[in-house]
C-alpha cells in the first residue's frame, strides 16, 4: 500500500506557483489577488478560510478575508458579490459555504461573475468542464485529478466508482474521470443513497472515490484487492484528547481498508491540502486570464 500524500503534492504546487509569482514581481506586475467571503461564525468555515489566506501568503498572492455577520440579508450579500465582480483589483473570489439558512446558496453562486468564480461553481464553468473547454475546475475534483496525475496512476479503462453525487465533488469528478484525458478515460459509475447493491458495486471498483460525509462508511468488504481509494470525506467528531476538541474523520475506515489498497489517501493529508492548492491554481489562472 502506498499513501497518496496530498501534503507533499500540495507543497510542490505551492512551490511552482511561488516561482511564477516571483517572476511576476520581478517584471513589475501586480500579483494575483484572492478574496474569501466568510459569512457568520461557523468554526470549520473560519478554519478553511484562514488556511486559504495562509496559503496565499505563502505563495506571494494578495489575499483579503471579508467577514460578514451571520444576520446579513441575501440582498446585502448580493450587493457585496456585485462589488467584488466589479472590483478591478480582485482576480477571483470565493464565498465560503455553507451559508446561513436564510440565504439561498444557488442565488449567490449564480451572481458570481464566471471569470472570477475560482471555486468553479457557476453554471458556465461547470458547463465548460462538461464540454472539456477551458474553465476553473472546482477545487476538490481538480485536486483529486492532480493527485492521480502526480502519482502517475493509470486510470484508462479502469472501473471508477464515485460514491456521492454532490455538485462540488461527486458529479464533477465523475465527469472528469470519464473524459478522454489522462488521468481519465475510466468507465465511471456514479453512486448515491438510492444505489442498490452498494457493497458489491464498490468492491468491483479499481478506483473508488468516496464523498458522502458518513464517517468510516467504506469498510473492508467494499474494497477490491489492489484498488486505489480516494477519501474525500471530512467530518468533525468530538475528541477530548485533541487541543481543539475534535478530529476529522473520513468516509473510509482507513485502518480496516488500507492493507487491501494499492494507493489510498489519508483524511487530513490527502484531498484536503490538494483542494486548497487547486484554489491557488485557479486564482493564478484568473490573474493570467485578466492579464491577457
Ligand atoms: P453532500 O452534498 O453532503 O452529498 C453527499 C452525497 O453522498 C449525496 O450525493 C448523497 O446521496 C450521498 N450519500 C449520502 N449517504 C449515502 C449512503 N449511505 N450511500 C450512498 N451515498 C450516500 O457531499 P459533499 O459536499 O460532496 O461532501 C461529502 C464529504 O466530503 C463531506 O464529509 C465533506 O466535508 C467532504 N468534503 C471534503 C472536501 C475536502 O477538501 N477534503 C471538499 C468538499 C467536501 P443523495 O444525493 O442520494 O442524497
């Protein structure tokens, strides 16, 4: 079994980006600028945004965190989006999800200018992804593809089961894995909560990508000998032995499954850091598109 080390690959990506930023600076150019909009006080969201800002600092990007109150109205948040769409000093921005219940997330996503949509959630960017046109591929699926590429994992002709059909992970990764690309060219089955015979289906996968948000759902019997297993899941569970009082648990029962796998990700050092690195790649792309 080999661990797919997302921390290591993400560090490589950050170093590649840092070199490009240093060149931009030497040439007297403006550096990429990412804005993260954080609404409310959700602890996990605050952490994610803080990490994203730290990543920006590390590679030499400008970053701004715009913190808005939990009570902000949808109209006022839409005004903020409009401001960012029109701010020429901003290359890309993200609105950290989830949003408070009184705000319609779809309405917010639809309001973001696709050119600045570095999360790749807008219909135009998702449509481009489906057609194989240049786009911002949303960060988590892009991070998974990068991980497969950097470990030179052969996916052509393989059976890939994707567990979970969310708009931000399951659906886009199923499309990317089925496209005529490398990595890609897999035969993909997209499974969800209504799928029958899930155990047998997962056990038939050469590549199993799991994004359901159910802790340690994938057990030994669901994994084929020699499979590649990518665990996207990341659920906080209380843990008093930890300084912050919780630990992140994946959708795969790692200890139970690892010996069967040819490659496997580990919850805190796999897909998470790759997702963050992909956001940096998309921000650099946004800057390059605007500079052309
Ligand atoms: P989501 O929107 O919560 O959707 C969950 C999906 O899993 C749905 O398609 C659902 O099916 C399916 N599902 C739920 N229970 C199932 C079951 N028992 N059997 C089969 N399918 C089941 O998913 P998400 O936003 O993609 O998040 C999934 C997990 O990934 C979460 O733990 C999240 O925190 C994590 N995540 C991690 C990163 C990262 O960077 N590491 C990024 C994004 C998400 P239905 O459609 O039928 O309801």
